[in-house]
C-alpha cells in the first residue's frame, strides 16, 4: 500500500504520483480491477464506479479520506471536434456546457456516496485526466459550496472549463490546493480558447520536452505564445493545433504524464510509493500490469 499523505495539502510529487495513478486506473474497463486497486494501493474499503452515458468515475473512501476520480475521453479527435463549448451559468461564474452536462449525469450519485461513506470532516481529494480533469474541476466547484474539507484537486492535461469568475473563486477558497499539470505541447490544454471567455485555474506544473518539471508560468508561456495568435472557435482551433503540433496528442497521454512525474520523484518519494521500477518502460509495465 502506498503511503498517501492525505492530510497534507502542500504540493508533493508523491501525492501527484498517487493522483496520476488513479487518473490512469480509472480508464480500466473492469470496475472490479479498479476496486482492487483502491483497496490494495490506497487501503480504502468503500467503493463505487459510476457509468452514465459518456461519463465514468470512481469514488473510494474509508474513515481517513475520500477520493473522487473522473475518466477522460478515449477518443480525443471525436471529443474535441464535437465540443459543446458554450459557457453557461454555474454555481459560481460560468462553465462549459458539455462538461457541465457530463457532471450532471453522475453528481447525484457522488453526493449520495459521500453522504453515506464520508464523514463531514474527512479530507476530500479530486483528480482526473483530460475530460476527467474538467469534470473534477466542476465537481470541486460544486462540492466546495457544501463542504470545506477539499484537500486537493489534481488535473492532468485538462482543457479549460470555467470562466475567470469561477476560477478566481476556487483559487480563493482552495489556495495552493489546485494543481494543473501540462506536459510539453499537450494541445488539449489549449482549448477551448481564452477568447471565448475561458480561463485556466490552479498552480501549474509544466513538463518540458526533456521531462523536467517547472513550477513557473514562463515555461508554459513559451508554448502558449507559439499558438496564442490562433484565436478561433474550438473546433477549428483544435484542427490547426493538431496539424501544427503533432506531438501534442502524444503529449496528452496519461501514461506519459505518469512517466514524467516518476522522472521528477526523489528516491525517498519512490520508496514511499513502493515504486521499484525506475525506467519508463518498466514503470509503465508496472502501472498496466
């Protein structure tokens, strides 16, 4: 079992690794395998898998903490070229219409699970990759109005999902608890465009093309500035980005995010994570095995 520092809200590569493992495991088609992962790796004893339409997620808990993890899309091209990018009213500010509908499909079940299995003061963690990161963000926005115990929101390759008002609210009530990972030229992180009223939120962790993790926006802006002049609606913008940055889709892979995180872990963190493999190939075999 991994030594999860579930009461520590400070950023750590170890916690990032745990959140990334969950964001990878939620793609498993076997809910039983996901439950076994939660039991063996996180030590939780309560579990539910949610599958409504295009939205999938799992929630696991015990007396120590609750974790909610959303699955991303399995078809980036289909999702990005058929995106419902209109902003609609959210509990605070405005949010992406399509993503909001996706969360609506499972949110009542999430609340029901939390009310039955998560004591009010236990730490609450949320994470997700791609579309899952967007859903985790919207879920955090809603839950924060009901609970004050959100310890962390970790997103990997997430698109923009809310406007500045919603983003500023979350940043103010969850200071230094929202961590946004961007891998090199991951193009999903560049849509929908800011010109449509969208804004990113959270503290960035940017991996450059060598896998080194940076904590400052200047490295992210180097990629952002190269595409910032392309201000168009989301469908055409995605097509242009995909053509101009062919590595952008590969950089979006959750496996690649995990590989980058492991690359930046200390020896002590790897020990706490019970992580023996250190080479990328060995590690991915470890994750997928």
